[in-house]
C-alpha cells in the first residue's frame, strides 16, 4: 500500500465557518490521517496522509462542502510520516 502526504493551505473565508470540524468529520470516511489548524494569517493548514486515491477524494470532499468559502488552495507534497497511525486525524490548536 503506497501512501502520500500532502499539505494544503486554504485561503478565503475559511476561519469561523467550521472548516476544521468539517475536515475532521470527513477524514474517517477516507481513512486518512493528519491534522488541520487555523493559522494566525487567516488561512487554514491541512496535512493529510493516505492512499493517493482516498487522499484526493478526501480533499475533493472538503472542496465539495466548503468550496464557496475557499478562494485559493495551495497544495504541496510532503514526505510520508511512517510513524503516523492510519486514520488518526486531529484538529490542532
């Protein structure tokens, strides 16, 4: 099972709209691990790891629910974290 890890910085009206809770609610359905947090500059940062197809579907589901609030999403690949437990997705504060 190949894994990928991605970081996405979301911009727009993404804080104060339930973005983190939506991501955390959706994550178990895609068996992804990682975290989501608000940044002090008004963006939301999401890091997620999982099988490539499920990871892409998870990010598409976030856009499907929150798309009108997202004005920009900058995505980058990260090295896989071998110590991260599958399915462990958290809201970070």
